[in-house]
């Protein structure tokens, strides 16, 4: 799909339609909502940065529409300038080392500059000094992120203000700002929203930047993830490898429980040998399960992790558009496996509402959850690093044995809303290059253990499967993010019912896909 410039009257009409028709997904359960977003930041009314999101949809917005706007002059370009061509490419200036370990820093008279960031500042065009841009988020921002934005301004002369909207109003707020001719220069698309920001004309293709992200020599782009947020081959968002903006699914494990149950090789040791998969995960889980004592081998926040780790989703985006994948045999295999883990092997407790509590209480040996749990800095007091009274390790969520690993995630990409152009667009590109590259976290202990950097770095270089079908499932507001999982797992009294329940969704997804494509 290609967006073209339209007259002011048509733009106004389109914006009004978008405001009237925007419908978001239904509420998620608390834990999964927290697992949706991994970059949590502060929200201020002047300058800020980003860090991993709490994902619970709460913000500090005080306006009637749920937004808090920065106090900087907006200066947004809304003219009809041609797309920038031949622009300096902030994303291609340096191949970024993936975070297999905590990044190193270079000491300056001002402060320590991470080695992967220093050359970025040197190449920001002088003409962009003094630009003021805005980034729209849906979370609260902390002091360390404020410091990062202040440092970016110190090094480049570009001021970044943050606007925030509640998660459920993010798209409608963005639409309203576009309609008013005052869009932020940077906005997000998350799995839960895709493809609504595209179908409703809120985001423009990233090619308007004039930036060639396809340069394989740079090897910094998470193209596999970006492809999943594209539509018919057109990209609408940017992601960098190693960025913690997306939530990857990982598996924590209690080393003490594994040792007590005679497990000879823990998940980390198996992973390092290339032997960490569904089968070895099950073997360890069986070894640590004693139902009579209410001790279990495994629990995880969401059963769709198995589907994603097999490289499957209910809907797949390809060059031809959105494809209904509900009858793919590999997808059925993944959901059969999820059912077996609960009801056949009985290594997962059926009390799905107490996953993390059971892990903290040392009743469960392994715990599948989002990568944000690895962070050392967090306002949540229920993250593993803060609460665990035992020795723990972490590995990527396992994939099926015999296939290449897939990094399961709930993805996020960042792009440029409709009407953003000119120097504002170029300044936004440079800030994304800085903000999405987590080498600038090198001066502080961003993750709880050194191995967390290693796990994130490894997952960033694997094939990625994001849970993007949720936006299609929710389209129109009839269902929420948990509707399929509940019907497939909770309502499946027999294993045969798993396929029956999946098949029931085929027509529903087809109808939503048709509605979406008709909007285009």
C-alpha cells in the first residue's frame, strides 16, 4: 500500500472518519498486559527518554483525552515537501555490536559515552541543532531516561519532548493530533495495534526518510521484525537488533530446585550446547513435578508462547497482505503441545492466575515471561531480580526440537506519523538511532545479570515471530487479546477439541482480514 498526499479537505475528512472508527483491543489480563511492552520510560512535560514500559496501560496523563503534552513548541512540519532523498543515514553509520555482554563506555570530560553511540553524535548534521521534536508514548518515564534525553540534547542540540496517552487511547489521540496538524514526530506500532495505524493512515512508510535500511553490511536492523509490521512489502516502522523496545519471551529457572531434583544440566547449560528445546524443557519439568506436593516443573504467563516459538501466528503478513494461518498444521502442533503440557504431562499448574507468585514461592521450577523481567531497574517490586530469594538463571523460551530456534516476542516498531517531514523528520531519525540502540545503557546495570545481555543479544540475531495477530483478532472490538487462547486451551476438554476450537476461528479471522483490506 502506498500513501499519497491529499488535499486539506480530504485530510480533514479522513481524520474525522478515523476518530469515529478507531476501536482498540479489549483489555488484557494484567500479567500479559505487562508482558506486551518492554521499553519503559518516563513521561515528562519537557524532555525525556525511554526505558522499558510497565505495559499495564497506566500513565500520568491529566488531560481529558488521557494525554500529557510536552511544553516545547511543536514546530511540526505539515507542508507538502517532497520526501527527503540522499539524506545522511543515521541507522547506517555504524554496525552496532549486539549486546552479548554489558556495553563498554568511553570516558569524556562530560560523561561516559557508550562506544556504540559516540560516532552517532559526530554525524548528526549541524543544521538540525535547535530542532524540537516530540515522541508519543504510553508509559511513565524514570529519571535515568530523563538523563538520556538531556544528554542527547547536550550532544546534538536536538530537544526531545515526550507526549503520553493511555494505551487504550494511543491511536485515537494520535489521530486527533494529526487532524489538528500537530502530530508527534515519532510514534509506535505494537503487536496489539497492528495493522490499525497503517490501515487508518496514521503512519507513513519509512521510505519517506530517504534512508536505505536494506544495507546488509550495517547489520543493525531487525528486518525480520520490521517485515512483520509491514503491509504488502511496505515498511512502516523501524527496529534495531538488541533493542529492548520489544518484549522477547524468556524462561527463568530456579537453580536450587533443579539441583534438589537431580537435574544434571540446567536450561542455560543446554542452551549453550544447542540442546535447549521443547523436549529437554519437558524432561526437566517432569523431573521437577510432584503434583501431590503441588510442585510443578513449569508455568508461563501465556500459552501462545509455544505458538510463537514455533514460528507461527494466527495471521501472517506477507507480500500479498494478511494471510489467515489458523489451519497451518504447525500451528496446531504448537497448541496441541501447550494442551499436553497442562493436561497430559501435568507439568503446568492449571491455576493460570498465579504464575509468578508460584515461581517466587518456589513451587515452580521454570517460569516463562517477558524479557522485561530481566531488568535491574524497575518500578515494579514483583520482578524476578528484586523478589527472588533463590539463585536463578534465564534462557530464551525454547523452540521445537529439530528446527532452527525462533525468538518469540511481542514486538514494537517506531516510525513517523502522517504529515511529519523536513528537518523534523531527519531529527526524529537521529533520535531513534540513539534511542533504539541499547549500547547507550552501558554506563549502568540495565539488566540484573551479565547473562541477560547474552540472552538478549542471541535472541536479536535469530528468526523472530511477533504476536501480531492479536490486532486482527481484536479488530472491530468483538474480541479481546485472550479470546482465542481461552477458547483453545481453557475450553478444550479433550485434545481433539483443540483443533475443533481453532477451526471455529477461521471464519472470524477471515471476516476481520476482509474488513481491514477493504479499509485500505
